[in-house]
C-alpha cells in the first residue's frame, strides 16, 4: 500500500461564506481548528494561508503545530482575500501594491522555513482582469514573471509554486492553465519555480488532471504540490473528493505514482452547508478508498492498456479497477 | 423613442464581496444608497431585497422613497442571504424553516403594497441541492409548488414572480430554466404567478434571452420583471450591461417591445472592484444606447427578416442595426 | 436482481463519421448489423431510425427482427439527417416541409405498429435556430406544438415521445431541456405525449439525470423512453456508458426504479474510432455493473439518506454503494 | 485605414456536413470554388488544406491560383479528415502512421513553396485522446514535439504553425490552448515554429483572443497566422464573424495592430445551412466593419484607457468605439 500524505487548508475545517451569505456557520479559534484537523486520522499535515489575521499570530500557529504534531505541508501568501490586492498583486502596475505583495510573500516564505516547510504557494487569483480593454496583457504578465524570479532567488531552497486557475475571482486569470503555468516556468528560468496543481482548477479548465500532472513531469519536473476536491467541471465547486467523479481520480493517482510524485495532497474545499471537519474527513476517506483501488491494481497491466490507444481496453480496465478485480 | 424604465437593486450602488474577500469596498448608509441611485438620471426606481436588516428598517426605506421620489419597482424576500435558509426555503422539508420563509414572504408582499409596488420577487437560490443522493426531488419540488400557490392566494393583486437560475449558490437549483419556471406556473395554476427573468441567468443557462422572453409571452404572458447585467455565459458574472455581448441585448429589447413588455429593467450587478454607483450608471448608459439602436430601427423590416429563417439576412440586419443605418 | 432491458440504435454497431471525416470505419449490411446486435448477450432489442434508406427497406427490417428474435424498442422518424429538414421539420414555417415531416412521422408510427413497438420517437434536432434574428420563436414553437398534437391524435395508443437536447445540430434547439419538453407536454395536452430522455443530453444541459427522470414522473408520468451514453458535460460526446461518470448513473438507476420506469434503456453512442459492436457491448457491461450496485443496495437505506438533505450522509452512501458494502 | 488582408479556406465557399447529415448542400468543382472566392471583393487569398483529393490535383490548384490572381495565404496538411490518422498523426505511436503524416506534411510544405506561400499549418485535431487510460501522455507528446522539430528543420524558411484547439474531433487535444502551444514552441526550440490562432478555438478555450495574440507576441513573436469565425463560447460553432460577439473582435483587432501582426485573417466557417459564398462574404463585411471601428479610433486613447485597469473607463471606451465617436 502506498503511503498516504494528506493535508488540509486549516480553514477548511471551520466555516465558509459565499457572495450572498456572509457566514454559513460559526467561527472557530485557531486551537479548535488544529484540534479538528488532528481529529481526522488520515490527515498528517495542514496548509496555512498567511492572511493578515494569521500573520499576526505566527507564534500561535507554531505552538499549535508543535502541540498537535501536525506537519505544515505548504504555506501560501494571501494575495486574494486582502482587498488591497483587489486589482492585482504580483502583476499590479501599482508599484506600491506589487512591493507589498512581494513583502508579504517573503514573510510567508520565512514563516514556512520556520515551521520546517519547503513548499511556498502563490495563488494569483486577483492577477488578471474582468473586462475587455482593462489590462495591458504584456506588461502585467512581464511584471508577474519578474516577481516570480525575485521570489525564486530570494529563497533558492524553497519550492516557489504557482496555483493556476482559469477564472475566479477575476473573470480571467493570467496563470490560467497548466500550459500557461509551465510556460511561465520556462520564461522565469529558475529550477525552484513549480506548480501547485489544484485538481478542481484543472477540471474547470477542461484538463484531464492526470495529463496535467504528466505534463508537469515532462517539462521540468515542476509538480510540487497538489490541492484536491471535486466539481461539476463548469465551476470551482470545491466539493468532497469523489462525490462527482470517480475514475478520473483513479487515473490521476495512477499517474502521480508513475511520475514519482512524493508530495502531499491537500484538501481544499468550501463546505458551505456541511460541518467543515466532517466534510474534510469524508474527502480523506474517499481519497484513501480511491488510492486503494490503485494499490490493488497491477501497474504493469495499466501501462500495457495505456500503450494500446484503445478505448475498449481502457473501458474494460476502468471497470476492473472499480471492481477491484485486477491482480 | 421608447420610454426607459430602469431600476436598480439598491445595494448595487454600494460595495460587494465574494467568497474570498469579505469587503471589496466601504459600506454605505441607506440614505447614501438612495442618494447614489438618485444621482443617476436614467434611473427612476429601486428594487429592494427585504433582508433581515432591511426588515427592521421599513419606515426608513419608505422615508427615503418619499424623499427621493424614486419608485419601488419590485420587492424581493431574502431567502438566500440569511443562513437560516441555507438548505432551502420554500422547498425546505423542515416545516419550521418553510413557514419562516412564507412569513417573510408575506411580510415582503405587505411591504411592497405599502410602497405602491405590485411586483413581488422570489429568488429561490437555496432551493436545490449540491450533491447526488442529497434531495428528494419530487417532494421538495411539490413543497415549493404549494408555497407558490399559497403566496399567489395570499395576494391575488400582486404579481408573485420566480427568478430562475440554473445554479449558485447551490450547485443545482430547482427553478433552473425558463422552461422549468413556466412548467411551475402551469402546475401552480394561478394567474398572478409569473417570471422574473434575469438576463444573466438566462445566458448562463445557454438560453437566448429574447427567446426566453418570447416563450414567457407564449405560455400565459408570464414575464413580469427583468433583471439585467452581462456575463461570459459560463458563470453569473453580473457585469456591466453590454460589456461582453451587444447584439443579443438588441434582439432582447426588440422582442420585449414586440411582446409588449411594460415593466422595469432592473440593474443587478456585482461590481466588486468598481465604484458601485458608477458601474450602475455605465449599465444604464449602455441600455439606453442599445435601446436607441432599436428606436432607430424599422420594426417591420426586422419582422420581415425574422420570417425568412435566413442567417445571411439576419447577419446583414445585425450589422445595419449596429451601424444605425436602418430607416 | 432487476431485469435488464437494453436496446441499441442499430446503426451504433456500424461505423460513424464526424464533420471532418466522412467515414471512420467500413459500412455494414443490415443483416450484419442485426447479427452484431444479436451477438451481444445483454441486448434484447433494437431502436430503428426510419431514415430514407431504411424506409425503403421496411420488409427487410421486419425479416431481420423475426430472424434474430430481437424486439424493436422504439422507432424514430428521421427529421435530422435528411437535408430536406435542414431548417426545421415539425416547426418549419414552410408548410410543404412541415407536411413532409408529418407524413414521414405517420409512416414511422405505422411501421412501429407493424413490428409490435409502442414507442415512437422524434428528435427535433433541426427545429431551432443558429443565429439571432433568425427565427420567430413564438410562431415556430406554435407550429411544433400543433404537430405534436396531430401525431398524438393520429395514434392514441402509441407513445409519441420528444427527445430534448439543448443544441446540435442547431446552435439552439426549441425542445431544449426537460422543463421545456414537459411544458410542451402540458401545452399539447395529450396523454400519449411523452419524453425520450437522452442521458447525455440531460448532462449536457447541466441537468442531473436522476432529477430529470423524477420530474418527468411528477408532471404526468411522461418518461417513456431512455437513451444512454456518457460525456464530459460540455458536449454530446456520446461515449461508452460509465467511462466518465459513475455515481450519477447509479443515482439515475435508483430513481428509475423508485419511479417505476419499465421501459428500455437504449444505447446511443458515436464510437468513431472503436469497433461499434464492441463499444456497445462495453456499455451494456457497464450498465449491468452499475445496475448491480443498485441491486445490492438497500432501497430503504437510500431513501432514508435522501430524506436527510445531508451531503456527508450522501457522500458516505455513495462510497458504500461503490464498494458494494450495503445490505 | 489599415490594409485588409483576408483569405478563406477554399472549401468554405462550398458545402459542408455534420455528423448527422452527410451533405447539406451541393458539391462544387475546384474552378467554381475559386470563382466563388474571387467574386468576394474583400478577399485576396485562399487557404488550402492538402487533403488526399487536393494532393492529386496540385497542378489544377496552381492553375486556378494563376487564373484568379488570388494569393495562397497558407497551406495545411490534412491530418484530421483522412481516416488513416483517426488515432493520431504526428503523435501517433504507430511509426508507420507517424511517418505518413510527416511525408504528407513535407509534401504540403513543398507545395506551399511552389505557390509562393510561406505559412504551413498543422491542425493536430486527431492528436489527443477520448477516454481516460487511453494514452501515454508523455510519450505521445514527445513524439509530437520531435515531429515539429523535424518539420522546422526540413524547411527553415517556412513558418511551421500549430493550430491549437481544446477538443474536437478528439474529446481532448494535446495542443489545446495558447499556453500549451507556446510551451511546445519553447520545447521544440526552433525560430520558425509558430502559432496559427483560430479565434473560435481561443474563445472555446475561455481565452480572450486579444490576450492570446498578445501572449504570442510576448513569448517569441510566434503569431504567424489567424483563422477567424464566431461562436457561442461552448463549442466551435464556426459561425459568421461578428454574429455573436462584437467588442471582443474590436479588442482583438486593436491588439493585432499594437503587436504588429502583418499576416492574413483567414475565414474558417461551417455554414451548414447557408450558401457558403454568401456566408463568407458576410464575414468579410463584418471584419471590414469591425476594423473600421479601430481605424476610426485614437490608438493613444485606447492605450491610455488600458493602462488604468479601470472597468468603468473600459466600458465607456467600448461604447464610444461602437458609436464611432472617438477622434
């Protein structure tokens, strides 16, 4: 059996809101949130978004990490929830805003080091545009590129990752697809720049997540972190893993193993109407189950089927994988 | 020139938030909001969502209506932002919740009457489901149907309208498309049940808004209210009118006139990064411009082209409409 | 175990083409096609589209039906492949074209009777429009409505069904969604008018197929026939059943049983690059497997979960259904 | 006024078919097709797909080119309509098939040279997959990459272009998005490899075509050819230019000028139900009109608005552009 390395964004076990409803559930203290993660046996780590609140509470985060024994899988800088970045962060044409994003990023990198974490994540959700004739596509993208280079050089031992997403909160994001993210890696030309692949974002962009992972391997071994959740393909619904799709997760897990991915899978959900902790626990159970289908499979047989380019053979294989009848 | 009857959801001139960022802009008092609407010459009315806040402020709303001379185009009950309705309102299987929704609806209807407004709107955004195996599709839809009948009977002189939308905030809504909304009208069997057509919701559901309006006319003359905004067709982006699409609005306006629609068009936007008042003013300017294209057109010539079922003739007509060369 | 009633469009076991490639595979004689269907043990029937070719070969079809012992599950009139109907059939404003469609439909109904089949299917794929300003939405829809009434009256013992689809071959179809199809049923007002639900079309229209089936039950018990296949939700890919989605099929099968559907499930695929017979056999194997998951489940337990409106309980149930651990 | 350089795929002025209907219109001789193109004053060139039929008719093509005085804007190899390539061409794991694709490509390049054309186009529509577990994503992509390098080296003076598209005819294409196409350019590392940007493909992939053009400029000045048409964003509808979108074309034209694009815009449509020649003429008229809106605009004013990152300013600009009120 493959080892499970599951993490969760710590706020996922709390409550969330949408653009209509400001609070679907109650709020939780940091201690409660860590305890709630700890209560899920399949999880061994947390991901931290260093939002303004959290930045003022670094010591408390470290204490809770120590207290619970949870690892920190990755640390993200918040350039999406703080309204100061509403028109862009690393790609902002306002040099003050851009510098603030850089400063926050460096602070998050430093914090990551302080908790023994080697993955730093940016999700440039505000770097993009909403309307036509609203952005200088070349200048802003160039600024973003320079920012990534600077961050890579700031901490060469840290994996600096970009999480791509085709839209939301802007109607169009600059780092939109796996191709665009890898192109940015090529342009920046630093070895420690990588990809944080959000499964739901890949699905939203009509990518096959397994293929996206394989392409990251192919072009520079750039896959450094994974966020995981499920959706109906047309929006980033951030649902419980496996609640919509089944076989695509199995193929994803297979290609992760085939390409030697060693990192965490971090649960990243918006359980608006559910208890956050229970929704996360459900996803972990699903992941474990879906991984077990690959555990039970014959990797060589899968490789043989793939070579055939044959839909009938692939279909039979998928049915067998589900039924656990292989090997 | 056709008379313009434009309204706006009063909170549209204030600030908004999304699921990541709790406040893109500052908050405004009710007086400020009314003043901001009043400052836009093309607007003559407001739409009010009777949220819990507003419910405790009815007198103040009435005073502001009187003070500004703005009409109230429609009053909506809030069954989507109050978290008590997070798992449903009129379709809730929890009879207490359902009764609370009914009570709030009756209160909103009464308030509408008190400000001389004859359009009551429900947007059953929480009536639906997120996951498979999560809902009794028949029972909940039946409950919804009964609720609409009760509301129609409560106030036979009021237009009780349903605003359809295919998804969000639930991943699936019960009153999803124009067909489903009209089917509900047929099933309820009350003359005062109608449709509030949100242009963006129609576009999101891959409807042609002009066709949706025409179908409402055909099946019981059910179109009683219109919300208007623009989007990229894959999400309810709630953008400035005319900023993405152009010709579809022109066709929509044409069919509204052809079918004798006499109501308001209510601006319904989420200008996250813009000044709300200015974004609304922009939409009003766009609407006025798009209407002027129809003002300048020869209605008989349009009708003749439509009869031909000929893409080439339609294409020529559209170019002429844009260029204002007709007549 | 529930009885399997699977049929297939007879041309599905042959070859197909797309808009680029005129022939992906070789052609087959009618005898070969019947033999290929017969060779798949899980199939007991065929569906026939009475295309111009087939119309001239009715006797041969009947002979093959008799020879193979296959039933005829449904007969469809071809109003989509014959270019004479390229701008519409039942909704055509050209009375000659419309009459031709009616004549072909009556001929198909008569043929259905002659082979002991009680389901007649229309797929009005050409009844719609491509461009704005290209159609009189009310007039054409009215013509369509009258045509359905006439067909229902022509043969009151026959189920006259409409297969809805949101688009293709037109960019917009009139009978677009389950709501629109049921609204048409209400408007026509005949008991023998019903729905042929194509699973892939429902998915393409962002419907949950189980819900669509339930709604058909609720509004007049209108579900009379089912076409089945899989897709990626954004196009009618017509793929092998179960190759993309898994749980949605399980929920669909559950609701079919709960609502007492007794008809056939007809495989309806476009296996461009596969051997048609083998692709159909695969789908039948998948369906049988997916049905077995429901066979093994406790129907009362499912009903209890559904009542809860609880995503966590639903998620657990789905995992259990997949694992066959229920009962 | 900017010079118009419009071409058309020569078969666009003939008839087309879809997967249901084998022939919507009549067929045309090569002479007729050239004459039909020639009859449209705004067109000065043709694009040729060197399908098997055309390969046997090279001399006749050359004669018609000479006779009509039309230029050849680009020559494409057919690796999508010939069923031999149904499971892949340049990425095929079958070395015989791959070599056949290379041979046909070299032949098309040679032909291009013989008619004074410097743009060679590949549209690898069959290089991709339909099902999960059906493809070795890394190996096939590597083969494709090697093929492009070989073609670039075969003819260093020729622009070897790749036309990206997210899907169809396969459910997933390898060269899917502008990011993926540019990443391929980086990986291949040849100066004469470039992009053929199909406007509708960009729109289908939720790209803003103007941004896609700008990105091509930014990363190696790779934009070498353009195909143009319109669609509803969810499928490659291949409609008349400007019949759905308006402002996006204006922004596209603006950015083409800003980035110094000097090539042709080639009309690429599927006018199923229209006279092909008339549909092409309509598109040319639309393009000319949309270009005239940019002709009349103040380029500096547009650049100033873009710098502002301001939706309100962008919206005002767009309305002014449409109204021709600038300058």
